């Protein structure tokens, strides 16, 4: 066998050592690179975890803010129809954003942007609704004041009208004519057409009422019709000669008069008489109590009773 020389053995050992050193160096480098990658991945994972945690917190904050905005919308009260539609639309938008917040695949920056826009709009709504409500309160107060004033004015107008009506009634009553010193009697007409007073029914050709038309400075001067209305003992209403034309208006109705005259009233006292004359010689004047009424224009001045025997 061939024996190796010492020099050869030394060279071979040196080569092995160099290879081992090279391997150690390579392994160290590989291990160092691996450790570096591990720490980098760990750092990246930590950052990602922190980012995920931050994003989760941001989504939670956005969700809370959106839910708060929904609650604020529910508290916004307005009677304006257009504003009600706007609030309903914004409520739908917020509910849509809440659904997106729960979806982790939806970009958080878009949610923030849309939420910020909605928050700005909401602040504007608060101002607008406050203005509308303030205006409505002012209008309600103004309307209440106007209604109160109108009611007060109507009450005053009604009171004034009542006073005017009362005054007009008083003036109308004060301007009415009245009579005094009334005397009623039968008249027996003689052949010479002169008359003689009588209280006997069978001798009476006329029934006469004489009276004084009193002075009244309030009454208007001028021509005024005077009427005599007579109800016989049997309830018959005595009429003038032409019954068809002997109707007049009084006390809101119409009736027959027994005698009529027209006086030219000059606001001074006058003595007058009104007669009823039996229609023919064969007419029997009934004995008994007669009811006589004296009218001026359409109102009653006096009422008296008289008995023919």
C-alpha cells in the first residue's frame, strides 16, 4: 500500500476546514436572513394587527355616530312637508351607511367621507328646522293675537250694533205719534145730516172715536195716515164702505180698517176724529162691547173699549 505523505495530509485537512468554514458562514448568513425575515414579518403582522384594530375602532365610531344621527333625525319634528321628505331620504342614506360599516370589505375612507357629508347636512337641517319652528311659533302667536283682536273687534262691533239698534229702536219709538183724551160714542145722523151723540146701538149710524194727537218734536213732520180698527161684540171686524180697499199693514201683518184719514202733521197737538159708518139703513148695529184700535202708519197708538146699549 502506498502511504500518504505528511504534507499531503495537511493539505487535505486544510481543504476540509475551509469547506466547513464556508458552510458555517453560509449557514450563518442563511440563519441571519431567516431571522431578519421573521422579525420583518412579525413587525408587519404587528402593524397589520394594529391597523385592523384601528379600523375596527373607526368602524365602531362611525357606527355609533351614524346611530346617533338616526336618533337625532327621529327627534327632529317639523310640519313642513318638503322637510319631512328630506328627513326621510337622509334616514334611508344613514341606514345604508350603517349596512356598509358592518361590511368589512367596504373602504373606511369612503364611509368617513359620506358620514362627514351627512353630518354637515344634518347640522343644516337643525338650523332650518329651528328657523321653521321659530317662524311657526311666531305665526301661531301672531294668529292667536289676530284672532283675539278680531274676536274683540267683533265683540265691540256687535256691542256697537246692539247699541245702534237700541238707539234706533229708541229713536223709532220716540218718533212715534201718540194720542190722549180719547172719546168713543155712537152718532145718530139726522135728516139734515147733522149728528147727535148716542150710546144706543139701534140709534147709531156711526161709531166715532175722537182724540188729541199729541205734540212730538222728534217725529217727522208731513202727511201721515191714521186708521181706526173696530171689532164688534160678535167678533166681526167692521170695514169701511169699500171693504176690498180697506186693508192696511200693521204690526207685521194686514187687516181691515173701519175708518181712515190723512193728517198733515206739523209736530204740534191736533184734535181729530175717525168714524165708522154703517154700510146701509138695513144694517143692524149690535149692542155690546166694541174694541177700538187707533193706528198711525203701521203701529198702534191706542186701544179702548166702548159699549153700545
